[in-house]
C-alpha cells in the first residue's frame, strides 16, 4: 500500500426514485441494492465498497427522503439523514428537472448544515437534451455552493468515471477499512430477502408492495446435491393483501417465487429450491416491536 492511499465514506441521498440504488450498483459493478420504478424502494442504509489500487470508497445508499407516513417511514428518513453528519462526501442526486420541488427544497435546507463537501449529481441525463440540462445546472447552482456538479446516467453508465475522479479529489488519505474482496456489509440472507421484495414490488400494485416485509427463515445447502433449500416468509398488512399476493390458484406467488429464484441462483452461483409462505402482521409498519423484528431498528441507525 502506498503512503497516500485514500479512503472514505460517500453518502447517496435524494428524493425517492431518483436512481440512488442504480448508481451505487453501477459504481460497484454488482447488484447489491434492489431497484424499482416505485418510490421508497430502499428501506435501509446499504454500504458497498469499491477498492482500487490507490483508494477505497464506501458508498452508502440510503432510503429516499420523503415526508414519513408511518414508523417505517420515520426509520427510513432518519437512517438517510443520519449519514449526512458522518461521511466524507455527500452526493445529492436529482432528476433533470429545472423546477425545484418543495421536497428538494427541504433537502437543500438540510444540506446547509452539512460540513462535508456536497456534490450535485444530475442523474437520468439520457432522458433530456443538453439545453434542458443546462437550465437544471443553472437553477440548482443558485441554491447551494456545490463542490461539483456532475451530470450522469446511472442506467447507461454515462459519466460515472468523471464522478469517480471527482470523488478521488475530495476523499482524504486514510486506511483500507475493508478487505479487497469485500463488496458489501449486507449479509447474504438480507440480500436474498431483498431480491424477493424486489420481485414483489415489480409484480404487485398500489400500497401492497410497500406493506411487505420479507424474512428468510431457513437456508440450507443439501449434502448430496448442489442445491440450496431456502424458506422465506412474506409478511403483509391485511388478509385481503394476502389473497392478492397468492393470486388466482397461487399464480402471483408462483411468479414472485420463480423471478426471485432466478436472481438468487445468480447471486449465490448455485441451484435453489425456494419456498415462500405468506403471513399477515396487521399494521406492522407502525409497530415498534415488529419493525425491530424485521431489522428496521432505529437504535441501530
Ligand atoms: N432513464 C433512466 N432511468 C434511471 C436511471 N437511473 C435509475 N433509473 C430508473 O429510476 C427508477 C428508480 O431507480 P432506483 O435506483 O430504485 O431509485 P432510488 O433513488 O434508489 O429510489 P428509492 O430507493 O425509492 O429512494 C428505476 O426504474 C430505475 O431503472 C438513469 O440514469 N436513466
Ligand atoms: Mg433505492
């Protein structure tokens, strides 16, 4: 290791659905965080680690900042805000809209108290023309003294090298916090539970997927065969939701299961036998006890 090895923590914050998780996965080159077109997909802080010859960056993907309507929402927002005071760089992601929404104004207000350098990352530039982009840059640069303004497309992997170069400029000298081959702090079971939740988010409508929690109750590789038996439980908030998640003759649950199995097999690089059960836990999103039980523990933020 050379003397001037650099390392640090970089938080990705922004409104829901702006592409924070997509960007983190893109920078790491692996799918660590789940993604969906529905807002409020990410519920926890998720760390991933990029190690190069001369730098180690720990990216922290966070839940989208919004006005919470449940205790789960409170937990999500708190865990995102908490990163603001503990990182070396804050990357504030927006979509390329010139008009600054109230919810973005609220984030800009919070940024005023941040000591770390703040980058404005304008994501989804594949959806706009250059003149529009310039207007976005102009509107936002009036609002805050951003250290860098970097337009990117996380989906198309555009300009992300420029972003990494900028990170390198601002990150301090420091030690290697994690081993070279470690890419995330997420336990395997957590990632598998999240894959199942991602498929449910994709296939289910309205409020139902937002009221889902997934728990892996058992995971056992078979002794005689190259196959892993995984048992999972999907928790939902109402009896009526349970019916919808199971679907006609079990068709919805089957779809969620087979979509998830495909991704889990890729993730663990082996065959999987996946069994999913559905249970109702009424209003779990507002129960301190159940939130903690599902890993949304605000004492651990
Ligand atoms: N066109 C386009 N779409 C993108 C880009 N980056 C992300 N998306 C899409 O935006 C949607 C939201 O992406 P996520 O990465 O889940 O967004 P997020 O900010 O993590 O959302 P939350 O976890 O809900 O806060 C998905 O449908 C992505 O495919 C981009 O560069 N271009
Ligand atoms: Mg996300």
